[in-house]
């Protein structure tokens, strides 16, 4: 579990992070979302113990980071935006170097490294890390973050350099970690990325490090949108008319095989249930992200006004 308790960081009297209060339980994949300069990296650096808060505290499983840096180091796996590796060593040699720092013995190191290289699809790659693509380095970064089998995994802009296969692998790995009960914190300025991987909880940091929205992804959609979301539906056979308390309008086309549904919340699950009950096969059921993106941008601006 990660706890931020009235956490603030000031640089020259200006807040990078401003009174952040959050609790992220084990098994969650939490998205720390915000534009560049919103304070995401500063939050993560305080959580990893690399910089000290001006006020407040971060705790990992109840242990205060600033007071117990060594203990905390063993509980967290951290992947920064740019992961540093020795370019003249192979992937397994690099991981072996870092595993030694964690004090793992030779046989534990070998089996852990083999397991992790296979997890990130880098097993059997002979070349030195200097010859890796950015995506390969990023996947190796994920393996490095998992070396000490951490309870908490912190990923700063994890998909910045990944190709589509890399993104798919990354999502699979992160979901597996959460299913194993680990706490995953993902920071990103890319809404679609956070919304795809963060299954239940999202957050939005505005400029000036203020948390302006928080909740489950569904709550956040509702809050962010204020009023409405658009859902695109495509089915194999004709759709029945759909009713729901949050439904605003439904425009059917193509002989009722397609619909644009406007609703006051993300009611995709209810639409899927209704279609399944009516034995209608679904071809597409997606949230129109553009409206969500706009809403997030308006939130960023709200944060600006609060400064
Ligand atoms: P993000 O990761 O969301 O892009 P950062 O945490 O890097 O944001 O930065 C938040 C704010 O704090 C920015 O305005 C940045 O310029 C400022 N900042 C970050 N680190 C320092 C530092 N070491 N000295 C002064 N200002 C800093």
C-alpha cells in the first residue's frame, strides 16, 4: 500500500507538489495523470526516497520513506523515464549487476534473471544493451524494477518508447503484478495509456502539483466529463432500443447496427449486459476518448486557475 499524507515539495517558494493526500491499496494499478510540469516525477522521487518532502510524508506499507530509506528500497521497484544500463554488457549481465546490489545469491540471481527476461520477452537476446532499441531498453527497465520482487512498483512514463508489441507486453506484466497483490503506480501525461492499464483508479495532477480529481476510473469519467460521455456501439444484428437512467440520447444508424450513445456516465458495462441479454453480438463498444481528453484538459486548466 502507498500512502501520501499531506505531501508537499516546494522549490524556491513554488509548489511542485501541493498537499497531496492519497491511499493506494495493494492490487491496484493507480494512474498518476497530469501534464508536463504537474509534479508527477517530484512525487515519485519523494516516494522512492531520492528527494525529501518540504512537508508531509510518503509511506509504503505503513513505513515512512524519508525515515527508513533502506527498508523502503527493498520494498519498491522503480523504473525511471530514462533507465541507465551498462551498454557494454548483455541484458542478463546488467540485471546480474543490479541483483548483486540487492544481495541475492548466485543461484537465486540466475533463476530470477531467467524468469524476468522471459517475462519481458528478452530471453535469448545475445547482443549487448548498447545495441538495443529504446523499446528493448524500456522492457529491460521493467525487468530491473522487478528484480527484488517488490511489493510496490513505480513506473514513470513507462510506455514512452515502446512499440505496440512492447505496450501489449507491458500491460500484461503490470496486470499480472496487480493480480499478485502488488501495488502499481504509473505516471503518465497520456490519458489513453493510463485509462487502458489503470483498471480501477485514476488521478489528475494539475500544474502546480494539486490533485484535482481522484477516484475509480468510472467515477473519474463521470467527474471529468461533468455531464456526458459518448459511447460508440456496433453490433452484428439489429440493436434493441436501449434505456438507462444515465442515458441522454441514442442515435441509431445502419439499420440499428450502429449507435452513438450519449450518457451522463460510462455505462458500457450496462450496454454490454443489455445486448447480451438480447442475444446481440457486439462488434465494438468504445468510449469516445476525444471527449474525455477535452475534459482532462479542462481539468488541467481548472488547476491553473487555483494557483
Ligand atoms: P512532471 O514530472 O509532472 O513533468 P516535475 O515533477 O518534473 O513534473 O516538475 C514539477 C515542477 O517542479 C516543475 O515546475 C519543475 O520545473 C519544478 N522542479 C522540478 N524539479 C526541480 C528542481 N530540482 N528545482 C527547481 N524546480 C524543480
